[in-house]
């Protein structure tokens, strides 16, 4: 049987080890262990399945729907998912077409107006108002403010990430939990949940925030040197039980982009967005800790009682890249 290591697969498919481990964690993908061979490996069936997963992701099919498709013994599940996706895209295209037509009319009217100061009064025109108000808000569901050409483009256009925010994270005292090897994301998540229950942290710190990051990213093919660290903000005087460690997070400016759990390929998109920005530039941190990159687990205060499996189904993350203003950015 022809087996490929996790390192070889990441290179062949241009996918991160974090993504592969996550796909395994939620049951989308399986690896095999050969006797006398410690590394995580993938056989031909797993590689074909991974190829199908990545193709469906490029079509913007959510992971939960991909799971339904791949678990189905016939084509009916795929037909249902694809029909729903086509309907959603049709609605988006219709809304965008209408928006474009309205904007074209406004442009023509403004260009022909001799008094620029009264130009925006066109928005009060009853006929224009009727067209705009007829657009249901549900039609504006795209995360990016895409145009018609973007809808016909592939993943590179989606990576423009026009919804990125520049946010300030305030300094905070945090409780840190860190594991290396095995399943560090799940292990640290379990420990953090126990800590929050034991200390009643939700009552002590109702504005708590929860961050996580790879520490380290890991280089070994078997993932034994991959780690994950979680922080939760705490009152400065709170006593911590082992193995938690108290740390001071300095805060700072970050480029933020929200994803559903699992869309880790968008890390690359966000990083590229920062690198090409005109006003901000990367402000890297510790290379062993994702270079200062963070994942903020949103609304964790209301979801920490859920199991790891339940969290995977509903959790949203803010991907956070540390930035600073460019010196020559005016």
C-alpha cells in the first residue's frame, strides 16, 4: 500500500497540517499507522477523499454539508446540498445585479448633474428608493463585498477579504494552558473548560475573552512536536491551579477576519491581505507561537459548557494578525 506522510500531503495538496488534523478530528478524514512507522500517514483512499473535500471547499460548500455528502451512499445528499447552494448563489447574483443597475443609474445621473452638491439628493428619489427597498436584507449574505466578476472567480478572488477589520485588543492578565503532542487543541480545551467551571470564571469575569495559537507549529511528520496554547482573560488577583500559568498579554493592533471553525485555509488569505495593505504592515511576534498570530474563540462565555465535539459544530473564530501602521502611510 502506497502511504504518504502528513508532511508530503501538505506539500502535495497545499494544505496545512492544522487543517488535516482538524479534518481527522471531526471525522472527515482518516490516517493510518503502519507497524514500526510512527508517522501519521495517508493511503490512496484517504488522499482521494481529501481531494474531494478540497474541491468542495473551493465551491464554498460548508464542512458540515461536505460531511453529509461523503457519508451518503448515493447522490441524493449531494443533489440536495448543491441545489441549496445554487439557490443561494442565484439570490446573491440577482441582488448584486440589481445593485449594479441602481448604481449605474445613479452614476449616469450624477455625471449629468451640473450641481454636484445636490447629487446625493437622488437617493431620495421615490423610484430609486422603491428599487433599493425592494432588496431583502437576506440577499446581502456574502462575507466579502463582492462584485459580479468576483462571483465567477476562483479562490484567489475570495482571498481579497474585504471584510477585514483593524481592531485593538486591550492588555489583559490571562490564564495560560499549553500542551504539546497528541491532540493539544482538544486537550487544552478540556482543561480550560474544567478550570472555568471550577473557578466560576464566567461570574468573576463576565467580559472574558479566549485566545489560542499553535505553540509550536511543529515540524515532525508525526505531529509529536505540535502544540497548542490557550489563554482566557482573568481578574489580575485570581490564584491559578497547576498546570495553568498566569501571563500578561500586552494587547495591540490586529487585522481580524471571522471564520467558522475549520476554515483554516483563510489564514493564508488574511496574511496575504496584510502583506499587501497600503496603511498597515505585519508586526510579528514570537516565531514559536505562530509569529504572534491569535485565534479568538468568539462567544466562548456562552459556549464553554459544550463538549469539544459540540463546540466544533458552532464555534466561530476571529483570525488575528498583529499589525502596525506603516511609517510612510501618511
